C-alpha cells in the first residue's frame, strides 16, 4: 500500500506551476495578488471637505460664538462633482458638501450644524481651527506608494481600494477551475423521490463546496451512472473547461467500478490503495480530451466521509498553493478525551470535536470510524490524525489534530 505522504506527493505533482493572470477587479474576489500593487494616483486625489458645511478662512471665523456670530457672504455652492477650480475671496464663504474640492484660499470647514444654513449670508456660531474637516490630497495613500503587497488575498476592502485607485484589472494567481463529477447508478438528485436502493447524491455538492472553501473556482456537474462509455463521454465534455477534475465513486475492488474500469482502459491514471482510513482506494493522473487537452484528475472514493477526508488530505493544500494561498489548516497537539482504536497499518483520520478540559484544549472522537457517517462528519470540527503504526490510544494521550 502507498503511504499517505507518497500519494500526497503524487497528487501535488499533478498541479502545474502557478500561473499569473490579469482579471477585472470585480471578478478578483478571493484571488491572491501575484505582484505588488502600486497606487497610480493619490487618495484623496485633491483636498476636499469631510463635512457638509462652509469653506472658510479659519482666521475670519476665529472669534465666532453663539452670542457673537460671524456673518459671511456665500459666494459659491460646491457640491461633490464640481470640477472647476474655485478661489475663496476674503470675507466670503463657499457652501460645500462632503467630498467636494476645497477652494483655493479656504483652510477650514464649518459644519452646517454650527450655522443657520443660509445660502446668501451665512451666520456662523462657532470657530474652527485651521485644517479642520479637510481631507488632504494623498493623506490616505500617495501616488507611487504600495497599495497591496504581493500575496494579498483579495477580499471586499482590498477590491474597494483597487477600485478607488481607478484600477480596472489586477494581476492575480489563476484560480484553478475545478469540476466535480460523481458516479453511481444508485444516485438521485436531491428534490426527487427515491426508489428502494437509491440514495441522494451528496458528494458532488460537498466536494465542490470544499474546493470553493479552499479558494478554487469550483462547481459540480450532474452525476453519471456506472457506465464506462457514458462516463468517458461526460469527462470529455467537462475537460475543455477544467484545470482539475475530481470524481467520486467507482474506484474500489468490486464489479461496476466505472471510474477505475474506464480510466484503466484509457491509461494516464494510476489507481492505488493508500494506507489510510477512510480513503483507501485512490486514483490520480491525467486524462487527454479529444481536443488534445491534458487535464489532471483525482478520483476519490465514493463513501462520503472518505471523499471529503481525501479532499482534505490530498487536495486542499496543493489547490491552495496553486492559487498562492498558504495551507491554512492549523495542526495542534492536544490530549484525546476518550480511548481510540485504529486499524493496523493504516493512518486514521478520525472525526473529532475540540473542547476544553481541566488542563486546556482537548479533542473528543465522535462517531464510528466507518465512512458512511456523514452526520458525525458534519458535527466534527477536527480530524484526529492517528499514525499508521498506532493501534490504540489511551484517553489523555496527546494526539495530532487538524483543525477544520
Ligand atoms: N471488496 C472490497 N470492497 C470495498 C473495498 C475493498 O477494498 N474491497 N474498499 C471499501 C472502501 S475502503 C471504500 S472507501 C469504498 C470505495 O468505493 P468506491 O469508490 O468504488 O465507491 P462506490 O462503491 O461507488 O460507493 C461507495 C459508497 O458511497 C456511496 N456513494 C457513492 N457516490 C456517492 C455520492 N456521490 N453521494 C453519496 N453517496 C455516494 C455509495 O452509494 C456507496 O455506499 O469501497 C469499499 N468497498
Ligand atoms: O477507505 Mo474507505 O474510505 O475506509 O471507506
């Protein structure tokens, strides 16, 4: 049997080197910058008002109080969006709105609340110091400064900054397009009635969600029955648009193992047993489309827990690395709250729940080890990584845990 580490290396080797692409900023959510982004303009781009009010010379309103207000003629209205350069003549004020350009000569803004809001002669009942409520050009970022470092994951605020800088496109690492194809003649799409012996297809949406959660551009397509020629035809259809295909099911030892049967005939995919539980039967390689495209393919076992644990163990890290993202899952070593039995010769990834004991964090194994117990997988927030040569772990022993 192949070790987990060796199969991990085989899967990682399928991923091509990171590729840089330029994408429109609105489409870049979740991507990682491939290069540093330098501000092409300063922000703000011009001195402007931080308040709705009146642009003044601070010295001219220095003595203003409620009982001894200052009156100034309102010479201009400056709403945001005015693009002409204005000059504030001595002894006047300009009515100005938030974000509007500051007229030359003005050095402070009196908020409208401290005035009578007049449009001809404004009565100002409070003094303001020089510079008050003015947003200076370049006070957020200067043109030529670093706006984002290379390797930044683009979330909403980063996209906002890029847009504010007037950048239409951004250089990012290509996010692999992942397509998930489930196989199984027993499968029925959720929302339809089940006949006896049928089950709802859950691996497609689950694995696509796992890939999206990892950062990839992933989707699942409608499953196919256990028919090798139909399976190969579907693979060919989806291979034009995928950087990675993940299949589920049809890779173990019985009859009607559609994935193994079809891809053993075409070649290019190696089927192996990996010394782990769940997730023993695995396959990895490339398929060649009729259009001549070689697409990496990873064939996961059909048992739902096996499929998702296999994704965690083999696919999550290389997928993230391909997009410039760190592996992200934290590994901790904590005492286990109950005894564990583990199969000889297999590295076990057991579902667990993190908790707190009298001496700090602990992990509690939940559910049986067999790989159809989706319910316990859904309740777990950790995978307990039991080494291949360990057959039993006594409660209280420290174990390595992958925090989900
Ligand atoms: N004689 C042997 N039998 C099995 C072995 C073995 O070594 N010798 N390995 C077992 C192990 S371990 C696993 S894991 C499974 C893997 O089998 P396959 O990858 O061939 O998967 P299937 O047989 O197609 O399905 C297994 C199981 O999972 C259900 N399933 C499949 N696809 C989906 C889906 N998309 N959504 C929900 N559930 C799915 C399927 O109905 C089966 O119950 O083989 C063992 N057998
Ligand atoms: O390897 Mo299977 O994944 O144990 O059920």
